[in-house]
C-alpha cells in the first residue's frame, strides 16, 4: 500500500513539474527581457534579481523564523504560544521560498536554460501552501488565547478545512494546469477568512471587555491590515513601474514586507509578554 501511494505521489509530482513548464510568463516572453523589467546583479554566472528586495524579504523571513522559534521554545506550557510559534515559523519558511523565486533567484529558476520564462515554480507553490497553513495556525493560536472552548474547536475545524480544501485546489491547478488556482490572488482568498475571523472576533471581545491583551491584539491587526491596504494602494497606483522608470526600485512587495516586519516586531516586543492560554492546560 505504501509503495502504491509513493508511486502515485511520484507520478503526480512528475506530471505537475511538466505542467508547470506549460505556464509561460505573462509579461516576459524570453530570458533576455527579464532584467528589462527589474534590476539585476551579476555574480559570476548567477543572475540575482531585485537585490535590494531580496535582502528585505530574507530579513523578513529570518525575523519571522526567529520569533516563531522563540515562541515554540519558550511556550511556558501554553498551547497558544506554541501555535503562534508554528504560524510565524511557517510564515518565515514561506517567505524564504517566496524571496528565492519571486526575487533573488527568479531568473535562475524561471528563465535560465529555457527558450521562454515560466510563470511560476515549486518554490512559489510551496510558499503559498505554507502561507495558508500559517494563517490557519495563527487562527488556532489566537483561539487558545482569546476564545471560549466551543469557539476554539470551531477555529481548529475552520483552519483544517481551509488548508485541506486549498491543497485540493492546488492539486487540481497543477494537473490541469490552471493559472488562477496557482496564483497569489487565489491564495489570498483562502488566507483572508482566517484573518477576518480573528479581527472580527477580537474587535467584538474588545468592545465588550477592554483588556490590555485585546487592545494589543487590535493594534497588531491594525498594523497588519494597514500594511495590506498600503500594499494594494501602492500596487494599484503602479508605483513600482513609475519609480523603476526613474531608476529607483522599490516594489509593492517591499512595502508589504517592511510592513510585515513591523507587525512581527510588534508581536515580539509587545504581544509576547501577554500571550497565554485563556484556559490552563498542558501541552
């Protein structure tokens, strides 16, 4: 039975890799055009894409992994702290994958040795899967911090369902292949419910009981949603291309990543002191 499952997984993986090659890049038709649309830096035979953006996203990844590791190793027998740590750790690993394919080694992964650049890669798909899982883990962590036992169970169910359904759609997207099912926008549709559920629940709790923890949580969600709002505003205003025409590279992703660093910094320096289980239990 294990051999059959392994064989099936190998066949699906092989098929998916072949299918990804069919998804050509939407705006860059050949490898020669890659560095026209973004800054590149040559190190020997390796082309580094968006060097400043790569530094920013890798710093974000390391910060998230560090804070996640901090929560997981200093959970103080608190389930909530453990899940906060899992969320930040998954998010940090996802950021490493994203920065590698979207920024630093995008040319090497998507263009080098090919007649045309491909649109996505396994690095980016891994990032999307980990980001959805990270949002689900955060929902569980916040549930253990703030919710009643009934709502804690509901949060775990929601997180599991979202992750399983998303994985299923990713599999469908790989087999077809379907560009939208593998897109960043599709991932956002699965991430948003977890964060909205957290925000609405915490806001309702805060207006009923203005505890310090709830106030700090609301500040953290304000930072996060403000970051997302500025990111989309920057992107819709086409600021990345506008500045690039003037020789300045500061992308919408840079805006998002700097805001995320501020959010994680707030979690570490402020929230970490008060995150604990609402109900005492052992891990």
